[in-house]
C-alpha cells in the first residue's frame, strides 16, 4: 500500500530513513573514522529533553520532523557566550481563536563555515547542506526529562554524529573532533576521541558508551528501522 498527498502539509510528513554508517555514505563510517567534525557548540549546565527539543507551540509539528526540528537546542545555554536563543511569542487575535506565531531572535550559535551566528537549527541545516558532520558537547543531565523522541531524532535529522556529555577540560568551540575505532565498535569497549585545536595541537580522550550488540547493529545500519528493513530483505 502506498500513501501519498503529504507534500504540502506543515504538520505531517513521511519519516525518511537515516543514512547508513557505511564507508560509502556521505556521513558514513569513513567520515567518522577519517574526517574531523565541527563542534556545533558546548552546552552549559543542564540539557534536558526540553533544552534539546522545546515543547509548547512546537508540539503541533510533532508529525513533521523537519519543521519541529527548528526548535533544536533552542533553550540550551551556549558555553561560548553564556547565552541561549530567545523565542518571542507574538499573539495575533482572530475572531474565534488565538493563533500563536513563533519568531526566533537573538541568535547565539556560531556557524564555523560563515563565522556568523544563527540558531542551532539553521546552523545545522547549513552544515548538512554542505556535507559537514557535527558533534555537540553536553554537560549535565543530557536527555533527562519527558519521553520526547524528537530530542533524539532532531540532532540526527540535521547530520549530527555524536553527543559527548559531561564537560571535558580542553574542548573549545573551534575544535575539530574525530571519533576513531568504530570498525571495532563493541559493547563495553571505550571509543577514542581526538581533538584537534586551532594551534595544531591534538588531545586524546576516551569515551564510554552504553551500546549493546543489537544497538551497535542499529547504529551501523543508520537506525533500528533500517536494520529491520535490511533483515527482512535477507
């Protein structure tokens, strides 16, 4: 059965498949291993699901991943400038109901390709369109809060490759970051992270993860749905 007709809807859209983590993919395993990724920004303090994917009026777009992703990291504090994007809610009174228009201002995330500041969502859209993978660095309580699946989907939708949580001394906003050893990605085996600073110096840190064997297969396939689809074809 084929369902169609969602093309012009603002609140509903087909959920496309994520790219596979393979050596041939644009953002694939090769990119993870051999290429440096931009650091989107470092979150200061808590980064709960509400900081990652704000609720309120945004929830009307929960059936449209691309539109709701415009709230990505909207209320997270950027460690580079101790600021977050601010949302101005403009209320327009109509005869029978109130319609809320969201307008985003006071951009606080630096685009490393242009040097200009914008929202996290617009910055990551630019990175994705230019084929640039990125990583965000968190602090405390990353992902804590309500069970909002969009908080996990949105970074991935915009080409995010990893979220490294708990602040490590030595991260700076201009760092290029590589996570190596994913060919040997295994449960309980730490991954090496290499930071390349603007002065050319490099640092290595080891990252713990909680992936089990099944989840690693999902990771390599790009998502659990991709993996199940591939298994069905065999």
